């Protein structure tokens, strides 16, 4: 491999993943495509033994892939860590892997083959979501145009993550695409909307190459509800400003408010008192669209009640949900993390 011009830079931010990071690194080391691949492992000052596990794995590795360990001077969060990695990556393409997830052995080979064959700026693959008791196959619905793809992002038909996609580095650098750094949550969606907006060609690999782990409650993708809601306020304000500045907000208006309906639902059912009133004021601009967007009917009913300041309806709904959950046998209870696909 020419160290200065690798084909792919695999980027792995590491934070509190000691239970899973070994599997993650081994899945990268076991790729059928190793020549022309560098792997950047970014230590965001993880307080556990994750980096010890990574160090041992690299020391024992005898393959052709090049590994680089980069340590942040202090914990800077996932958005700034990903942006720093983008600045350091030398590959023609970049590919993100979260440290508690893992990839199929042929992932890089198949993604790269499709990217070079099609000339795509982005290749989106399907993925598998792993819960404590079961797995779900997630097909990605990639449209023929960038407009269709961005609408699909807002409608959760394409996962808003950075990790199940092979991304041309030149597109990122030419358009200065970065995660919004003033947020910790939905920072990946902020990156993907910008990327799709500037991508000339987006292709779909109709195969699951990535395993998304929702068993690790300490990972970078698990959150405290109020902190999440605060960051989502910033995300929607910043994203609306970006799309308006680019002159395309009207194209995505309905899908944008469809996406914003979820944190409104979370606000009504997971907060109380002053916090609920404050968050409601920041999210209520999606209310005029509740009969134009595809959302569960129960959401629509709760939104109508909230519009009339009848917040007790949401409290009663939350009480019934908790009661129903307690009555279910343990093996039938769903994970406490929400699904990103709603019908």
C-alpha cells in the first residue's frame, strides 16, 4: 500500500466500549480487502480499558492493513472527534465504524467495488440492528436523486448515521462538510444532509455489511433524555438555517417537520413541568404539519391535545405505556431504546 494514498480510511472513534471494541477491531482486521486500507482509531480519552484492548489487537496483527492510533488531548465528544478524523484521513474514501459495532468480512471490498464501478460519491449499505434479545434487518431506501435521498433521511428510510456508508473524501473536502460541533446528538444527520446535498451520485448496496449494536448503554449513541432534547433544539435550528441558506428548505419542509415530530413526542411523554413547556415551545412549529405527515395516530392525538394545552393526556398515555410494559413477560419487552423506523 502507498501510505500516502490509501484507497479507504476506516475511522473508529473510541469511547467506553471495552466490552465490544475487541470484536469491532477484529472485524476490521478480518476484511477481505486489506491492501490500500488504513484504519484510524481515535481515542476520545475513554476512561475504561478500550484502548488497552485495541493496543493488544494491533500488536498481534500481522496483515496488510495500516493502523494509526490518535489520542485527543481531552474528551471532545463525538462530533469534534469525527471532524478531526476527517482532517487526518488520507484515503480516497472514508468509512466510519462505531467502536461497539462490527462489520462483515467483505464490507470494504463490496462497498469499494460498487463505488469505483458506479463513480458514486456515497455508497449506502443495508445494516442489521442488534438488541439484547433479537436482530432486525434494516433495508435502506436510496432514491435516484439527492432530493429523494435527503427526504429519505428525514423520513428515516435511510439511516442518518455516518457508519453504514462509504464516502468519497474529495466531496467532503471540496464542500467543507463537517458535523455540527455544537451538538452531541444528531451530529451524524447534520453531516449526512450536507453530504447528500453536494453528492452527484448516491448508490445503494443491497446487502447488510454492518452490525449496529444497541446493547451498549455506555456508548456515544446513548443519551440522557433532557440533554438529547436540548441538542435536538440546536440541531433543528441549525439545519433549518443551513437548508434555507442553500435555498432548498422548501423542498424538504414537510419531511423536516416529520422528523421534528419525534422530539415533540418525546417532549410530551418524557418531560414534566417547566422543562416540558420550554421544549414544547421550541418544537411546536411542526404542529401545523401533523395532518400532512405520516406519523402514528396516537402521536397526532397527543399533539392536538398539547396544542390545546391539555398536557395531562400525554401523562395518562405515558402511565398506560408504563403499566402495559410491567404486565408483559420479560422476553416480550422491547429494548428501552427507540426504533428509528415508524409507520
